[in-house]
């Protein structure tokens, strides 16, 4: 399934270039990311995209190889392993009752650039067959 790359990047950017990333070693105390994670959550909730963010983060945690690095922005030079650590931590903060998919069981998402119309068709399908 195609997922809106720019939309998911916009949410993840709040976390990866926020205040938490300003520390010299942000992973020495990962709780520094808590305000940034909360900002990401609030923005996604307000736009009705929280389930899409969850689905995307789950897919990237379960199958990060060559994909999760696309979400690193300028600033702190996250490694792929750090991104998985950060996403896993954020996932647990936002969805504490949810279980992250095992590798191979995640949604098969293809992160692509989409027009607003194309994203609207995915987010609000005409046939009412909502994914969530």
C-alpha cells in the first residue's frame, strides 16, 4: 500500500529535529524526546492521522533496513539503529497497549510522494472501506 511520504516525514520531523535532538548525546537520556514525541502525537491527532502514523512507525520499526533512514532530517546524525530505538520508544509512549509487529508481519507500506488528492483517496476511500 502506498503511504504519503511527506505527511509521515512531517510528523517524524517534530521528533527527530526537536529539542531532544539538541543534546550532545540525545540517547544518553531518551526521555529528552518526550516533549517532541508529544508534539508529534498532538499534531497527528488534530489532523486525524494518528492511526496512519502508528501504522507507518510500526512498519518502519519492523522492517527498517534501507527505509527508516529516509526519515532522518538535518541535525543530529541518527544511525539506523538509533532511529529504530527512537521510533520504538515513541511508539511505546504514544500507544503503550499496542504491540509492534514482528518482522514480516507489518503492513507493507511503500512510502511515496503523493498529491493531496491521492492521499485523500487513500485516507478516505469512496467505498467506505476504511482501513481502521
